């Protein structure tokens, strides 16, 4: 009986510690890219805020890239109360690259989304 309770408690602690790591949910559409190098490609980044009254403006979201040139960056568009999107036009410079989007929350730390881009 004691072992069962201990296992349940450890399981619950594990679930809550994993879910509390990210303050915002960052996703990409499409989720992965396999494109021709030096060919313009458009993607959409979605950010869903964790807190209803987030004190960090969506414009403070940082977008960086490795081996990718961001040719055009739209402006953030509000989709719902806590969900935003931005459209990007990018070019892969080489065989593979990464698009990194992150936000820093005072309450829960850094949220990060990474999209891997590979050449066809």
C-alpha cells in the first residue's frame, strides 16, 4: 500500500514538474520543413500564452535563426484572447538550419519553440 501511494505521488510530481516548465506554447505550421536551399518559403508561428493576463507584450517574443535568412516578417496578429500568430518568409542557407522562437516569463521561465529545416 505504501509503495503504491509513493509511486502515485512521484508520478503526480513528475507530471506537474514537466507541465510547469514552459510558460507559453510555441508551434509552427508546417511543423517541419524540407525545402530547396535559397528558395523562399513561408511559415506561420503560433504562440499561445500560458497566463490570462500576461505582462510580457507579444512583441517581446524573440525570433532567431541558424543558417536561415528571414526575408520578411509580418506583424503579430491576435487570433483569440491568448493566441497569436506571425507569418515569416525564410530562405535556407545550406543543408540544414533552425528557427528558434522564445519568450521569457517572470513566473515560469523561458518558453522555446525550435523548427528544424533541412534541404531536399
